[in-house]
C-alpha cells in the first residue's frame, strides 16, 4: 500500500501488483513487458532475479535519520530532539517524489506549523484531517500517531523552545534502533548529556541566561564565524538552541569533540565564558555557566593519571581564582550587569528536554528578514507561502532516486 513515482521507462518480464497502491508516471515514463528471450541484453535461458520493493512502512516521522535541511552551516549540528520538525516548523515533502511515513506509536500528537504534500499546503487541522482520511492521504501517512498543524511561527529573536520533549523517548528509540537500542560508549571520562540529546557526549555545555535583547541567530553566527573558524577549534561541532530548565528558559550551547583527546571543547567553553563577561552587555547575556567532560578514558598509568589530575586541579584552581578576580572587577565596572560560574565536573542531566531552534541532520533552515536567503529552489508557487521568520524541514526520503528504496 504505497504510492510510487516512476520517472523513467523500464522493461520487465512480469509484475505482481498489490491489492492497493499506485504508480504515478512522470512525463515520458513507462513500463513495457516482454519475454526475457526477446531482449538481447538478457542471458539466453536465464531469467533475471526477482526484484522486491522494500517494506514501505519502515519510515517513521520520529526517526532523525530521515530528515534533512536544505542548508547546513559548516560546524553546526542539532541535538537529537531538534533533528525532527519542531512545533513552529513548516514541513515540505517533495513535489516530484513519492513518500510514505508512519506517524509513530506516540499517543501525543505531533505539532507543526504546516505541512506541504502532493501539491497542497495544510495549515488547518480540519483540512489536514480530511486529507489524512482520504485514499491519497492513507497511501502516504499511516500509523496510530496524530499530526496537528496551525502552530505559530517563531517570532522571538532569542529563539523558541522546540517542543519535542514529550516525543524524545520515541525519537531516541528510532535513532538507536540500528545500534540495538544502546548508546555508544563515550571515549572520555564524565561525559555530558545536553538537554534533548539521547546519549552522553565528550565536550562541553555553556548555559546562558539572557535579557530580551539577545538574538539567537546572531549569536550562532558569531560562534561559527568568530570562534569555530580558528585553527585550534576546527575539530569542534556546535549546537545552539533555547531550552527549558526548571520552568525557566536559557540558551544551551553544546560543543562536541570530534577528537576527544584534544580538549578543545573545554578550552572554547572557557573562552565563551570570558566573551560573555566582556561582551555580555552588547549581546544581551546576563550570566554564563560551563559544564565539561573529563579526560579521555584510555591511556596513561594510574600514577600518571593521579599526577596529571593533581596538576589539573591546581591549574583549574588558579584559572578559577583569576577568572573570579576578573569577574569581580568587571562586575564592579558593570554594576552587576553580568555574572558567570564554571563547573569542572559534569552535572546530572536535567529531566527537561531540548528545545530547538535549528536542526542539523534533519536540519532546519531559518529565514530571516536581513539578509533573506534565496528560495529559488522551492518554486514560484511555494515562495508565496514562505514567511520571513520561521524555519522549515525538508523530507528528502524519496527525493531524487531515493524512491527506488521504497
């Protein structure tokens, strides 16, 4: 039970069709049936092996592997909860491709701003419900889950909470299914667990509180252009989003090591604390804290580790003392404008979940007033529907040649 777009012409000997389903033939596409003996390309007396469509029901809306963004900044990634569409996102299924997606077992409805499929854009629940109940809708969406549209676009310059905290268990189950449901072993001591992430990471987390003047997109661009382009931080990936912690929102900056033994994430985290002190007034940052993972989990004798641990502790004490002294001076200068603290050991992960602004793999593209990215690839009919202050997700599952795997 699936709708399959056929772009080319195929010669076959025979075909077994399902009781329900459809082939959509693009211009110039065709099937032709003839005995294998009539085709010189076939070996005489040998019939080709049967070809089967793979299970069309294997794709889940809550699987982060299946989403992708039209653009992705180099060095940027998203926590797992933000790798599927957030409540303020518009979801675009390809107009020139076929797809079938399960809405998942989660009893909580999936909330998004709108969904565009088969040449239609749904922004009202009534219209979407009617489509999902139709034969055309049943060929493309299935499962016990519910899909709701009509959420507002994110208009807060400081970012918006993604809203996928309730669905994170199902997101993690889909993400880790190829790994047997288990997280890979972290390669460092005391790994950190960002909100919205399924598994612990080697790196650092900088948490920022802010005032109404903070601009999330400008801060993200600042990190990518001013810091991550420096040679000593080339091996880092960063995720920036607004999260909810104990009923209060904050900005979560996740720095992930691609080479854990370098310790670059911790060093950049300390630089970001200093940057928050120096530029907090201009950036709208009120306070900053740092959590970071420990040393690599391999290499070195126990004695070496004890000695290096003692050296690290004394070095940290000196750094903290100097940092506190500098902070006091700046605080006096700024009259209490900014405060910051630093935690060497990872803190227990909060039960709250991530909340997104942009996504990496199922990435989110964010349209801004100044400058406005090009949207020529969307087609003139779709340009009319695009706001200038929201992000959208693209589902490339069956784009290009991918429908052959349906």
